[in-house]
């Protein structure tokens, strides 16, 4: 069976974009060549001059004040209390599609691309190992989202040995550096609701690692989850669940359990940068969750950005023809244990065939919008 994995293409010090890949055998994936590609602000390793700086510490009061009792963290026993209502997800203003729309007002494709893609909220991805800059970059997104009363979707992607040396290779130099980077990432979360897609492929693709390295990665992912929740108890952290065309549910659940997903996470994500139908993904996610065990509050989020027509035929893996947009991003799914449909891969950003990997292709975007 041909299986399509998902990965984030990152080049040099620039942050990358999520891209479908393909190889040999049971995980037949075609890896597009790495090319320098545009990125979604504020992802570059060096923030722009307009990037929001770290907030200065508040000045000390004129007279000593007695310490205030710390408010207890919001309970995490009920998903309904933590997951935001539908239609309140954040749309970041720095995406490539918005840049294209602004610069091509007379293009006949513009109205449809603007209405069906650019107007939708999508994830913001952080793929550069950039200690010292990452806190401010994350904070610029979460602060803007909080000001708009919306919930951002963030994708940290800096795990060492990411993509096991494939097209997306990179990340932090070692797990110690990654742990430190993740602490800085968490420091930018603020105190509002936020959804974190924790390291696409880090678990589903980890079978390429020796057992000892895989165990070390799992421990680091578990630490990342705890750090994120400690920084912001309202954060919803989802672990890598692969997708319905990859590992069997029981196998994926065992890998997730080894990474601590049943202990303190909020659930799993599936179908990132892929095309499998929502119904198939929801069924698969529920089977993974059932095998995973853990609290009943654990749920799943599904990337629906390009799955409107389901998966392509075998061998059609890079910007495949005949695909379509999926369900618009929402947290009102009406499905048991399915917390949200999200657009983690922004439609129109190429896998490497319609354009340079990660670049925005208006032709591809239009085809998806009319699929």
C-alpha cells in the first residue's frame, strides 16, 4: 500500500512550510528538492524590524505590596471549557496568500482565492531553531490573537533529526538545545487560549531512529508538553498521530503513549499536509484515542486544508491534480472526540511541483478552490 507521510520543508536558517512528501516501501514518499522559499511571517530566524519585541518587565510599585495568592490553573478535565467556539480561530496577517491577494487585485483568480483561502484562519509555523528570537516571534502572534479575541494555532517544528535527514532535515542541534528553545517558545504563549500542533512527524516518523534516540526524543516531547502547559494552562497541546493511510491505530497509539501523550497532552493531530478524507481521519483518530487510553478529555484535530476530494492515486503525491479544499477551519465539528478541523498546511503553498517547495502558487490555489 502506498503511504504518504507529512513533513515541513525548512531551508537553512529560514523557517519552512508544511509540505507533503513521499518515499519507498511502506512509507512511499517522494521528497521534493529543498529550495529557499518564502515563509509565513514571523517565522524567519531573524525577525523583521516590525516584529513585536519582548514585553518589558513591569516597573516595581512605589511601596511593597503583600503577595497575592496565585489563581489556580483552569481545570483541564473538560474539553468543552477549553476549546474555543467555532469561528474564533486566528488568521495571521503575514501569509503568502494574503501578500499575493494584496499585490494582484486585478487578477481574475483573486476574488475566489481571497474568499475561499485568504479569508480563512490557518496555522502559524515556527521551523527555525532561533534561541533569543523565538519568544518574541511567538508573542507577536499570541498577543495579536488575544487582542482580536481569537485563538491562534501554532506549529513548533525544531525537533533534532526532523524528517530523519530527508527534505526537511534540520532543527535544533541536540535535545538539550531543543528543550531550551521550547522553554523560550512557551514563554511567548501569553495567557489566552492557544492550540499547539507539537512537531509534525516527530512520532509517526520516529521509527527511522535507533531505539535509544527514539526514547530520548519521546522524553523531550513529553517535557515540551509539560513546559507548554506550565507556561499557559489554557494551551491545548496535540501530539503527532500520523494519518489514516500510515500506521495502524494500535501501533500509532503505542508510539504516542511512549511520548507521554496519554499523560498530560490534550490529544492528537492527524492528516497534516495530507489529503485523506475527514470521515476516514475522524474514524482513525477515535481508534487511536481508544487504543491510547488516558483521560476521556483527550481529543483530536484534523488538517482539512486540502482533503475535499480525498487522497490522490498512488504515485500522485506532489501537488496532485484533482484535489480540493476541505472543511473550513472550525472548532464546532459536531463529532465525538474531534476537537477541531484546522488548516495546518495553507492551501496553495506548493509541495515542490507547482513551484519551489513552500512557495505560493496562485494556479494551484485556484485549482484547490474550484476543485
